[in-house]
């Protein structure tokens, strides 16, 4: 049997702010003014959630202290925490800047019981990085993540082997991955309220309510069937960023502008790291907090802004009917199937052949590299796209540190 830990920093951005400014400790803190990127637990007690608009959050919590985000500080804290993860076990799968799965199977003889391993990890994160972290321990990735959510804040929860369903079945169906407001309403209509209610049905019944894909997925989770193992990677597997749009109405042009700004930032990071990628992934979160991803694989690995942007915009156009119907609160773009490129592939090439279908085209255009030079020397605001002028393209939130 596997032993999987899900380690999740508590209110990460807000906790970093409280760590670095003692005046904020014990007070309700909001990170981000227009859209709440993070809220301390003191603010969450008033009903503040992400990505709520700043005005709505301040109406709920009038004493909240609003601080601007400091991405550099968050990335540095994340790197320090991930070093502790990797000192604990080499089998670490980062999910985002503030959470990861750790496979601690077989560490009993050298590090103690799973609980002892988790206790040591939590203590080291607190002492070395100064942040609270919650750890869930279970036999599957899914259940470990559920355990950490139940154990928050600043807690440790072990789901004992053999008692997984005893722990899981009384929980509300919203604890299952993939159950948002719409899915929950469909299940509630059939008096399905808890995870145990799903498990008590036949898989065919759940499929008839939700469709084949979602029905099979949720029925498997309700019975703690999750065969996925912790996946470790050598180097980056993807580079991406996302932008919270808030809860208010957002025009198609504003969504497109946000996506353009994100692609600019992601491709600049790729070129700086000498990386190219083949697969463009669009991530959207709707007003009911359900999410979708759409992807397109290019015929060559590239860090060219135009190629990646064309693919991202095409994916966005395909999703336009869903956005119009459900509203949108977050847009993100990721470039996956990352490859390392030599510096010679990123040389300035004015006489390159046209992009379409050309296997030996450069991985970045002359314009891209010229713009990178301007941004490096004068800052990213020195030169920008005309479509972004006068627009607040928002804060780009890295999915994982480079």
C-alpha cells in the first residue's frame, strides 16, 4: 500500500505578508485590491473568498488590511519550502507554488511513521521558512488532498489504512474533485448529498446523471479508486501563468487582452530560461467555480510569441459559448511538453523561413528577441502591445517557480 502526503501551505500569500510584517499578525489581511488573490484566515472568518472582488471583500470585512502582492517574496518562500519537501523524499510532485504531493512509502525504517515524517516536515517549514502548512496522509493522492483540506488550517490529518471509506463517505459531495455548483445541483436533485450517497448508487446511475466521463470519475473517487502515482520531473514540464478576473462581468475583449498579456509573459520566461514547448493549454474558471482546460499541440517546439498566441486565441474562441453562458473568473495559459534549447536556437534570425509547417524555423522571432532586449534594459512597461494600452492586464500568477 502506498503512503501519500499532500502538503498545502495555509493562505500562502497572506501568510507570507503576516510573516514579514508583524503588524499584520492576527489581523484580517487581503492580498490584492481589485481582486482578492489571497485572504488570511482572520478575513475568511467573515466570508471572504478568492477570487472575490476587493469591494465585496471589504464590505464583508470592514477592518481588513489590503496589501499589494509581492510575487518575488512568494516565489522565494515557495522555493525554500520545496527544498524541505525534497529533503523529506525524492518523490515530490509540485501542483502549484504552495502545494505538492509527496510519496513517503517505505521511509518507515529511516524516517519513522508517516505521522512522524509529517510532523518533522511541518516543524521544518515553520522554523526555516516561518509559514504554517497542513499535511494530509492517505493511501491515494485524491484522499491525501481531501485530508489536508479537512485538516486545515495548520493541521495534520492521517486517514488510517483500512478506514478510508469510513472517513470519506460522510463528507459532502463538494469535497470530490470535479464537483462544482452545477454538478452538485444535478446530484442534489436525486437526493445525493454525501460521498457515501454516490458510492451507494451503481456506476451506471451516476453516469446517467452526469455523463460517462464525469460519472465514472466521481464514482471511482467515491470508492477511493485513484491509481495515479506521484509524478516527479527533471526540470520543468510546463511554464504558465494565470490571471484572476474577479466576479463581475468581463467583456470578451478584456478576456482576450488578459490572455495576450499572459502569453507575452510566459513566452518571455521561456526564452529567458532557454526553453521551448509544443503544447499550448488554456485554463478557464467560470463564475460557478467549475473549470475547463483546452489544449493544442503545435508541429514543432517553440518559444515564439505569435505561434503560441495564435493557438491560445483559437482555443479561447472555441470556448467563447461557454464563457458567454457561465461567466468567467480566471484565465490561464500554460506551455507544456517543454524542451531545453541551446542559445544558438534563440539567435536573431531575420531571414527565417515562414513559420507555418517549417520544421527548422527559429524558436523565437526577431521581434520577440528585440522586445526581450528592450524589456531587459528598460523594463516591461517601456514597450507594450497597442491592444493592451489603457488596460489593466492584471497580475500574472506563476503556477510553479521557474
